[in-house]
C-alpha cells in the first residue's frame, strides 16, 4: 500500500468512523451492533460506511485509534478545537510526509537486505547437485523430464506452477487454485521466458530466478523488492 492510498483511506475513514460514533454511541464508547438502532437510510449509510472503512484501516502501517479520530471530529463540529483548518491541514500533511519517508526508508532497507540474502542463497544453491546455472544467472533443476516438444519464445503455453520466496513463503500457486494457466511466453518475467524454453511438454522443472530476471527492485503484490523467486513449473502443453 503506497502513501497516497494510505492518505485517501485515512481521510475517508475519519468521516466514516466519526459517523459510526455519532450513531447510537456515547462518550462511554461505541455500542455493539445489537444496541444500535438505524432509524433511516442515512443512518444505515453512515454505519456501513464505517464498517467498510474500518476494514480498510486494518491494512495501515499503524494502529488507528477510533476514539482519537472521533474526538478530533467532534471538536471541529462543536467549534471547540484550538487548531484552525489551515493549521490542522499543515500538521496532517507533515505527518503524512513523515510516514511516507519512514515507509520509503523501510522498503529500501528491506530491498537491500533481500538483495544480499538472494545473492547468498543463489551462491549456495548453485553448488547443489543437479542445479544448472545459465549465462543470465537463472538456475534450474529437472524434477521430471518430458518427451514432448519445446516451446519457442513467442509460444503460448499452459502450465501448473507454485511460486515461493527463499524463506518458503508461497506467494502464488495454480495448484492451490486447482486450475492451469495459459499465457504467451514473451509476456512474462524473463526468468520464465528463458526457463520454459528449456522444457519439453510433460516436464516439471524448478527455477531459481534472480531478482533481475524477475521483478527487480519494485515490490509486486506479496513479493518484496529484489526477491529471488523459486518456481516449480509443470509444462502441460503448447497451444
């Protein structure tokens, strides 16, 4: 989640959480759902907006405090805040920038650490019997060798696969979904484009893909920047 998304969620959630507090709540804290009476459509909109934004807030890199959010909103609505709108906005922007800076520094540190760990992993992995390292740095080993034809760079192929990080974390698996995947070989990461051309239909290989043949420095979904990726790939067919 980037800083712009975080900012958007916070801004919307402030209004939503405040609305959730105003409906059937008191200064003693929020009531349970069974204690809340939604008298009209506006009440329902406020309540379910609060629920949805509450779920969105769970993904933030800090723990939101609904009570503090409510207090801030309540002070403004009751004209009791010591901060005018411009001052509050400036402080909020400074906090946003500070959060974004910390996120960027943390991501950079993790990326450097991943690069170092990945290099060490590949160095050790290359020593294992059966592991072949290509000129590009791609490593692979044959689990089962098929007898079918091999794809070309522009072929459309169908595979089953599972992808993991070097710590064993599974980030994607067609086996878990119970369905194969079909794609053009020249439209995927370079490690797949190169590796699958070595496979015959019916083969199962394991690829160890350096970050420069995968997603590089950028974070991609559950994959941190500069990650070495491990794929078990079964080539089912060439379309």
